[in-house]
C-alpha cells in the first residue's frame, strides 16, 4: 500500500499535501475510533480538516465524515439543503445513537439518546445521510452551543472500505452542497498555520484583519509571504530559520489495534505546534504541570481511568463524545456545560496535585486557550475569546489561568503521572495498561507512572 503522505519531492511535484487514493480509504478502515483526516476544503472548512471514520463490525459498516464549516458558508449550506425539500428539523432535544468503543472500533447500539438542547437539520442526499447544526444568534437556552454550530456530518451505509465510498461523500459536499473540496496544498497549510500562530500570539487585531481581506484573491504563495512578513514585524521575531517553525499538522497517539500498521501520529484530528513557546517553557513554565481531575467519586476513579485507557487512550471533551463517538461523557469534569467542546486543564505546582498530570510541553499546541480564573464559559464564547490571556499569565502559583484545549489530549504523548487514592484503583489502571500492551508512557514505566498518593514517588 502506498503511504497517504508522499515523499517531500512527490508532494512538492504534486502541489498537494496528501494523496486521495485507495490507500487513504484503507487507512480509514484501519484507523479505528480516531479516523483519518483529509486536509481539504479551502477557506470553507475550519482547519481544512475532514475526518473520516468507520463504525460497525465485520461487513456491516458505515462510513462517517465530519467537519465544521466557517460561518460564511452557513447560508449556502442551509439554502442548498432547503432545495431538497424533505428535511427533518429538530429544535431542543436532538436524538443521537448510542455507541460503544470495542478494541478501538466504534460499534453502534440499538438505542438512542438526546442532546438536551440545540437545532439540527437532517436530510438524505444521493444515498448519504446528512446532519447539519446551523449557526444561530440570540440567547435562547435551546440554541446549539456555539462550538457545535456549523458542524456537518455525513453517513454512508454499507461502506466497503473503497475509495469510491470516500469520493461519493466528497461529491455530496461539492456537488449537492456547493462546497470547495479541493485537497490542501503545502502553501494552503502553511497559510493556515501562520493564521493559527497569529491568533495564538494574540496578534489577530485590525491590522491582520485588513491584511487577510486584501489577500483573499492572491495566490497561496503570495499570501504566505505577506503573512510571514506581518508576523515578523508584529512579533519582532524573524521566522526564517526558527527551529520550531513547523507548518505540518501533528496527530496524537492513541491505543487501537492498528496503531503499528498505520504509524504513530497519522490518525485523528490534526493540531499545529507553536514556534514561540521555547522561552516560556525554559523559563516560568518549566516549573509547572497541567492537570485534570475526573468527574467521579473516589471509589470510581480507577474504573474511569481504566475505561479511558482501554477504549481511546485520550482525554476527550464532552462534545467529542456526544457528537462523534456517541458515548456518555461521565469521565470528564467540566466547569460548565457551555465548555463541553474543550478539555479543561489547570496549572499545578507539582506532579501530585491532580489525578491526571500532563507535561507543560503540551502548551506547544496552538489549540489551547488561556482565560482568567472564574471567567468560565463566558471566556469560551466568541466575544470572550478576545480577552484570552498571554503566556506570561500562565504561571502557578498566582497569578493563574485556566487552560482549555480544543482537541483531545493523548495520554500516551503528554502524561506525567496518574495519582490515585487507593491501591485497588492502581491495580485496575495497571491491568488496563497491560490489556492494551502499553508498558511505558513517554519512556516512563507504567508501574512508576501510576501512583497512590500516600506512597507516591517522583515519576520523572
């Protein structure tokens, strides 16, 4: 099987970052719950990311595709859907199938549950089921959370694991819904990366908005050059030759039976890494950790962590579980329901102050959001995000900030410690690691990584 990502020379010759071929369809089938991202969609799809994954077992499978549209494309999609006449519109309680993850695969169950609030449009186009969460305005308590608005999901039954299945779903997006589905080029992704870094560095003011508007019709290479110049002037940092400048998408590791076959770091949602973090990570952030305490009573903690290890290896947001995996979000603590699209971590002074403790280098990811303590869900709204905090506020002890991640966090990539209250919980977690044949995490033996608070020793 040819790899999805070609050699640098082949990619440069083709102008596209990925190949869409039979190898891609095969990788989707083998990627389990994580799925495989196709980088496409130009300016209409957030992060240029279309995530494909299969559900079911044996020959009875469905092919699923999810993405989030930019707001400018909302009216286009709604108008196109209305042209097809037969629609189901849900307002308030939205039915969703329950599912479970077995050995890294998503298996639907014969029952449904409901999201408490929201608006959804269901349709069937060319044999493909479509669900769309439109953008909404107002303070209606039954409005879809903003983080889910613009989410578009397609489902094709009786998937055969062939490229024709993938191509057919892309045709629905392009031909039926009128969306730009061209594959991303290297220049497209570098331009996306620079925009993400500008946002992360809080350089996304009026000057940048004016520049981006002037570049809308410019060639991709010209847009990259202009945005590089803007960031160099605004930050005082010459981007040329920076060691950490890396426009390529990164993917987290997670347990599934096919991980070795597809290669670590090629499945799931992508994220991008910041190049401006090194001074902070060598300075004030070198003495902190990030942690999460699960939403469970003490007697259940070991079972909850063992379930995460056996099923995904990821700390996932409530919204990811609700909308894609169809599983209850009992394992994660959310400060407020409106923050369900994010994974919340808090800053720690030591590796023993939370149940799950992560290395500060996870802050290299550009998808994290820092807000002041106590701001809560308001800070995660479109207006509140304008007031996110700079890096020099991300310290512990005070002044402190709360850290939210848009995508899930891989335990295998960033975990430093698991702190438990009872030896029974420790045995449950270690048994789960053995079940999925994980002996070390980040080079740390799991026997040292999993600690009981009363007898813990530094794991590294």
